[in-house]
């Protein structure tokens, strides 16, 4: 990756998950939460067009998602983007929790934010599958680095 790391925003993955739950609790309904997801997706750091290649495509998503990883067991930095605004927001949430963390912290952190904010109940099956593929990719890279 050519730019300085954008994540982590919080000192630990657990604190990132708490912050996400608190932010989503602020919104009264899912139309507001979807809009917030879209807004979060717009905050992702720029993803170079040169990296939007098949090698970096995340399989298992209906939308186009590209993800790259850099680092080692002490710190893994992820960058991702999607052609879908909501999926870019899902990428932001996952990277907020996992990017910039050690492989051990990633592997020790289950994605509790998904249940905490009710995400699983409000995603279409295809988005839910894609989000699961994103989380699996992050976990696989952490296992490989550990």
C-alpha cells in the first residue's frame, strides 16, 4: 500500500466494536443506519485504480470488492473498496475493527458488532454473504501471518 495507514481509529478492536455499537444506537431506524453506512463508505481512504485488479477481488460478493493487505503478524493493514456504497460502508466497519491490529488480536476478536447493531437481520442475503467473505478474508490473512 502506498499511503500511510488510515486505521486503527481506536486503540483496540474491542473499543472499535463498542464505538460502532454506540454510533449505530444513535439512529432510530434502519433507513438512517443505511445512510450512515453509505457515509462511512465515503470515508474509506482512496483505493488506487491500479489495485482494482482480479487478483485483489474478493470472491463471494455480488458487488465488486477489492481488498489488499500489507504487514506481518505484529500489524496487518487492510485497504478495501467496493462499487456499492453500502458495501463500502461494510468494508469501513470491518477495517475499523481489524485493520492495523496484530494477527493475534484479529484472531481473538469475533465480529460482535454485526449482532450488536442488528446488521445480520437487515442485510440482504447477498450482502450478508459478501460481508461474511470479507470477514473470512481478514481472518485467513491473520492466520497466515500468525
